[in-house]
C-alpha cells in the first residue's frame, strides 16, 4: 500500500501527461458522442456519488477498506461511445483500465490494483439490456446484465425456454460468459459458453466488432478465455434451450452420524454418470453434532435439479443412487424459473421479479478451486472429514461433470477441463469481521493444500471464473517477465489452450493495453 498523498501525486503525473498536454477528462469529452455526452457517466472521488458507484458492485469486503487503492475515476458507461472513448483515452494517456461488469469477481481484479499505478474503472452495469427472440430461440444480452435479469427476461417471453448458466442471479454476464460459465444444466446442454453464437466488442483500436469482423480466433478467445484480456465485450448472443413445463428439485442433508461417508462415496461413483437431465451438487460444512454434545460433525448436502417429473426422478435414484434414500416428500415439482429461486435459497412461490434485484449480503470471503479426476478413496474421505472439523471454517462444494459438457473437445473453447474430470471443487470461506481475514485466508489455504493428493496434477488445474491470486499475480513489468508470470496461472486455468490465447492476444493487443493481474500476456 502507499499513502494517499503519493497516490494523488501519481494520478496528477499520469493524467496530465500526453502528446498534447490535454487532461484525461478533456480527452474523454472530445472523443465521445455529442448526442451521448460522457460527462454524466464520469465519477471522481470528489463527486458525491463516487463511493456509492464504486461500492455498489464490490461483493468482497476484503476490497472495501480504507487502505484499498481506489480508481482515480469511474466511467459508468451508458452508451457504446463511452466505451470507445475510454479505450482511446486510456491508451493515449497510458493509463490502466479495469473493466467491471457488476458481478462477483472473487479477488477484485476488475476494480482493485495490486501495483502502484493509477487506474480507472470502466463499469458496464448500465449496459444491461436483454433482447429475447422466442421464435429464433436466441437473445442478445449486454454484459452489464446479471444472470437473474437474463433468466427473468427469458421467462417473461417463454415458459419453456431457459439458459444454462450460473445458479446465483447476481452474477454478472460479462465475466461469467467470457470465463466459460457453468450451471446446473451443463450436463444436459454444456457450459454457458457452449451456447454462445455471436458477440459485439470494442477492440484496442476502438472498433466495434462482431463475430464475423473479429474473426474466429478472437471470438474463440473471448468465449471462455476472459474477455477483458482482448477488449471490452459489449454483448453476447446466446442460444436458448428447451426446459420442461415442470422440473424437480430437492435438497437433502446427511451428517457423518447419518452414514454420510457411504452416501458421499456412492455419489462420487455415480454423479458424473447419471442421465444428463440430472445434476446433483454436493456441499460440505461443519455443524454441531446432534449425537455427541459439544462435538462437531460434517454435514453433506445434496442439492439437485432434474429436468423432468418427480416420479421419473425417484425411479432413477432408486436404481442408481438408493443410498441417498430419496422419497416423494423430498421432491418439489415447479417451473424452471422457480427452480432458480430454490437454488438461491429463495422460497418457491416468491414472485419472479425478485431475480431483478441486485442487492446481496456482503461478507469478507475467499474462494479457490480444484479438479478431481478419480474418486477419492474412502480413507481419503475420512481424513478429509477430520481436517474439515479441525479447520472448521472453509466449506467445500463438489460440482459433477460429465454429460454434454464432457463430450465437447477441450480445444473447442479456451475452457479445457472437460472429459477426464469427474467434478470441480470450490473452497469457500465467508466471515464478517475484518480482524479474522488473515486467519480465515490461511485456513482456506490449508484445506486446499491438504487436498493435493486427491486432485489434478501437472498442472494442478483451476477454474478461471474463480480467479485466485494465490496462483500468481502479473504486474506486467516487461514482456518477458509478464509472459513468465502469466504462465504460472495461465497453464492452471487454460492448460494446453494457454499458448493459443497468448498468440491471439499478441496479434490483437501487442502493446498489452487490456491487462490485469491475471490477464493473458503477450509473447516476449
């Protein structure tokens, strides 16, 4: 960190230096549309709305402290011309631009800097239209929209169409799709990005490109390789998918005293191989034992979506997964849109308009990820329970793979973790007291380290949408160093697809204007 005075001096130096000695704000004004003046979209620290705009989409309280470096201004783009002006003037004044679409961004790379340079935020939250074409079963979705807004607008036009994306409605479209995206229909319809057919973006030269004009390489890169490394994605065109009039959901919990170990052992054998219409997520947390007073135990929660009726679901479960003991009273038959609410812990029957709300409970948090390629031995599960009880804080979530998403080649999109992966792990820690940050971060890392024998190796893989700076931070100090640093996290996120992403990046943004602490570097 550095002092406020030093930071302001750096800002003054950077924003006043250019070939024409113009200010950054003068540049923005000169290069935005007269019919859509940019002045109303720009927020400075002295502006009364600056803090409200900045904090509105900070989802992790670790990055909302008095010592967190702040952008010297925010451009809350309300028109495409504002995006073009931000890119042009950012390059002209050699300023770092952070692109934020209003989602979760676990480690804050879209609005926080890890280096000592002034930066500004291009915030896309006002560009949030969702244009659904029921007849063609497509939609154009601007990247500032949330998944909840996407789901609501699809439902508003059709009760038998949906979209296979994330289960949290406050996730931002821009980051979710550009990082590949997944949800509880991925075993039936593939990843979110597998259902994207076009895009519009602003490139480093300020041109607005679609799939045809950008070319297949660049379209491939922004469809799972992180759009913010290559330009500013304005919108994606998505294919909508069929959903039944009624789907079935359930949520069942079992503790170790209720034979959870045997049930989990069976889950890992069958979950990736069940019918594609069935997705069963498994989450572990620590609770008080109801059998032994004063003792802690592991609780395993099975959360499911089945694209069909409860009778068919129970028949499948009785044959394939009887250990869980699913019965009719566990099942809720409802519409697909109401299943979205169920998965977000919102009561079924709540009006669907709740999906349009962007507010959420804020906490301090840390997330990490892993991939499992073979079942964990039962002795390994038992040792995991002991470790979780010892640490107590981090939760774990297992998301089963297989189905349609595993049938697609690993090179079809930048997302490489397809066939051969049984499930993805998310490690999650949440807390409400800043004083616990160092402790809880360390506990999460200890659980991650403990899992080393049970997860992918050479490299140990990670999911790009769960960006994790523990895997490496790139300060882009030089092309050679930047490439080496980029390899550290890039291989984990993208495996064999990393060098193709670097090649495309070098072609379309040779001077590395579009960069952040985990962006795709250029070749040295």
